[in-house]
C-alpha cells in the first residue's frame, strides 16, 4: 500500500527552511511566523519518523536524511510549478478540430503533431478519426463533396485521400499518394532485388485502404507499373487499415504494397526496406479541406504542407524514385 503523502504546507516549510537554514527567513518567505514554520517541520518529521534538522546553537543543520531528500523535493516543486504554468496555457485556447483517416492519423499526423502544439500553444487541436469513403473521391465526386460539407458542421479541417476536386471548398494538396513494396530485411534477403517479379514468391499482404482507379488494388497498380504479373489476390492477408498491414510487414508476415510515407519511421530504422521503384504518380493525394478561412486553420494547413515537404525529402533518400 503506498505511503500517504505528508501535507504540502509541511513540505513547503521544510524546503524553504532547508534552503535558508533558518526558520525566521523561511517564515518571511512564506508569510507566516517562525513558530508556524517550526510546527510544520516538526509535524513533517513526526509523519516521516526521521529528523530533518539538527537544532544547534549556530542554527539549523540538515541531517543526512534532510540532505538526501532535499534535491528531489526541490525538483518536485519545480515540476509542479511547470505543470501549473502548462495548465494555464490552456486558458482561452482556440479550438481546432481535425477529421483524419485512422492510418494517416496513426502513421503520419500524430508522430509529428507535437511540433505544431509546441509552436502554436494557443491552439487546442482535437483529432477525430474515421474511415472515409475513398471510392467516392473518384467515382462519385459530388457525393463526396456533400459528405465533406456535412462533416464541416462538426470539424474545421478534413484530411482525406482523393483528387481534390471538391467544389466550393478550400482544398490544399498535402502529400501525394505513392506506392511501393515494403518488406522486412529478412524477407528481402530471400529474393533477387533486381527481379521484382520474385516478390510474388513471398507471402503477400494487401493494404485495402483505398480501392482506386475503378477498383484496382495497390498491388495491381504497382505490378502494372513494374511490368510484372499481378498476384492472385485470393491468397494472402487483407487489411482494412494501412497501419495494420504495415505492422504485419514489420513482423515478417509478408510484403505489402503501400504508401512509404506512412512507413517513414520503419524505413529510417531499417525495420522495413523499399528496394524497388516507387510509383509516384497515382493521380491522388492527401488533401486538407476546409470551408471557412480562419487563422488556426491557415496555420495548421501551412504546417501540414511544410511537414509533408520534409517527409518527401526524407523518402527521396530512402527509396528508388520512378522516372
């Protein structure tokens, strides 16, 4: 059972008296009487069962126990002050609600969002994650735009994958969709990396996040680009979310064709490799869509653009870009 904490006032009295080695100076700092400081310190010593000071003719002297606990106690008070100051920063914050697909939120937005929060501490960002009807973005554009306008009643910015043709809405392209096979180094060592056709001899994983271009899968799109025979998609594991497909690839379950931008951390750490050319022209991209101009929206969208540019640069150092 945890040891009950002593009263905060007693801890404050000890910390001040220990810093000044004087009940009188501590009393002046805390705006109480020296007797009150002495009472609090005595109560603390009784609570802890140890002596914190030696009362000598020359004044107060810290005991070994007092010297041992003082640095941690000072650090605790410092952390408490910083925590209270941090809470104060949340007063009168401008709310900004973002609607974002689960995989893009998990794999790209959230690992970077702390940078925006630090730079713009007066903006209170809230993330809503839901699956969007990706197919509508290409086959029923007007319906997709109507869906977004309905979402705008609840959120300020919608991030989604599409071609960006949403009438009467503010649309900013953020990150183009690119595709390439992603696999673990151990699986990559089992095939000739100069022969992309050998990929289909490995266990196959399918990122079914967006069936695009009239129903073509990501595997089929990349196979056509690489001029290899598309795999039989009746076998292998299918995933509704890119994040679970990528996690399966990291765990050596197979090779997946997916967006390398969502696997940047794994590519940089070497947990995944992208040894084949990247299909960089899929005709679609992640976009930021909003309806009403506002300072927080403008700042967030520009931050997204800057972060996406950094992602693109980092990927250029890790992948083979198509020509």
